[in-house]
C-alpha cells in the first residue's frame, strides 16, 4: 500500500538524518569533553540544559504545529508573538542570571550567552512543525544537520583556536539564527493544511511536549546543582550518551505521528512498527554499551570519564524506557487520547522528587532507571486497558 511505502520512506529519510545529526552531536561532545575535562564539561552541559529548558516552549510549539499544520490563523501577529516570547525568555534569564548561576555553580555571563539561541527558538520551532506536518522529512533532517553542523564548528574553534566557552556560546546562537532563516523560507512554501485548533488538542499536545523536554533535561540540571563539579560532569557525560537512545525514539515517533494524522485508520500498525524498530535499535545500543562500554566512553568522552563505565548499561535501560514513553505520548497526540499523559506526568513528578535529595551518581542512575521502568509499565497497562475498552463487540452467533 502507498501509505506503507510512504511510512517506511519517511522513517528511512528521517532516520538517516537523525543518525547524521547524532554523529555530529557526538563529535561535538567528543571534542569538548576531551578538551574541557569533567569539571568544565559539567558547566557546558549545564549551559546547554538551561538553554533547552528555556526553549521548552519551542518543543511544545513544534508539536503543536506538527499536529495542527499551517493554517490561515498562522499570521504575522502569531509570528510576532513567538518572537516576543523568545526575547522575553532570554531577558528573564538575564534578569535572574545571578541566583540561577549560583544554584548551578556556573558563570552567569556565560550562561546568558549560551541562552541567546533561545531568542529565535520559538519561530524556528513553528517553522519546523509546519514542515513536519507537510511531511517534508528531507528538509526537516537538513535543518537539523545544518544546526548541529554549526555547533560542531563552535566545538572545533574551542579545540583548535582556543577561544573558550564564550566563543562556543556565541557561535551556538549564530547557528540558531541561521537555521531559523532557512526554516522560514521552507515554511513559507508549505500550503495551508491542518485542522482547527481545538482547545483539548492544543492543551494535550502542549503537555506532551513539556513532559518530553523535562524528561530530557531534568536529571542533568538537578545533578549539576546537587553533585560536586567532577561528579556532575561524570553524570552529564553519562547522560550525553544515554539520552541519545531517547532522542532516537523521538525521530521515529515524529514520523509515526505524522503518518497517523495522514492515515488514522492504520494508527495501530504504525505504532507497532515504530515500537519494533526502536526496540531493535535500543537493544543493539544496550549490547554495545554492555560489551564495549570502556571503548565507547573513552572515544566519546575521554579517559577522564571512565568512572561512568559501570553505570552506562544500567542508565541506558532507563533511557530506553523513556524512549518508549516518548513514542506512547506521540501516539496519544495523534489519537487525541490523553490518558497516557497522566502516567507520564506522574512518573516525571516522582522522578524529580526522588532525584532532589540525592548526593551520588549511583543514586541518580538507580532512581532514573527504576522510575522510568515503573512509569513505562504503568503506561503499558493503561494503553492495554484502553485497547480492551474500545475493542468492538463480536456479533452473537446462532
């Protein structure tokens, strides 16, 4: 069937782009982890996580525009609102930079520079969502490659020109602005498609986007505040590797979401194929991390991070579970069934609550993996129960 071929083609295209983005992103962290060492690398990941947290509305905006498409309501005033929000987020960080930096034990000026990428983030997010809804996954992938490519130039500058983290931060911001410029031209070519923005769809989609982002950055930020600098650097290096599995789930889940929107009658097949692809790749990653953990850590992070090797396979199990939760939530967006948000949100709250009092990397790893596993099990029960409830009754025989 044509929709099956389109589904597989989009998965291959976006999957390959995600692999390229992942490799370049790994190279970025390889260079900077080797150059900076655990202490300064912990600062870098704190800056990146703060920027990601500030840009959290961007993930929500991308998901909303992916769900709703480019409509007549997408006007100049809407675009101005997105830019005003981006500027407001950065100004808010600048105003509160001192206490935030004190909590995270980082330089407040550097933190503000790294957050400059937040200014165009919401406009870029909207354009990305519009292009995704049009299912132009080649262009979506190229946008991601463009952005990570500029980030890699920043890392190479730090390594070979020795301009330090300040220069990396400025180039990160420039990369976001250039990527927005390209995305704007692409989005303007998309025909008006989509559906009315009903309140329940907007609210549910926004909550799913928020949960997904918080599950990506919460442990890194909390560890930077709670752990000594070197231990925080170790854990954030561990998270750099482990969260890759979770991000992989998001790329497959995005293709699944757009396929469900286009062909709702085949939603269950898209879900099971997506979950199967992700399960196979996640299992492969787990085997590699288990059998070749020292090599993976030494290549990606450097020999000063070898202390994290024993934790890597166990932490990855938690990230695999988080990836399945990501897929389940994106499925709920496509189906407009929001019960999965309840288990995911509850798991997020419990996870953060359990992380806050911890003072060791071992504790962070155990709590993360245990909480994500339990949350995934609860979500599976909810999905199975919902499937049983909606199963059509068989006609009586005789």
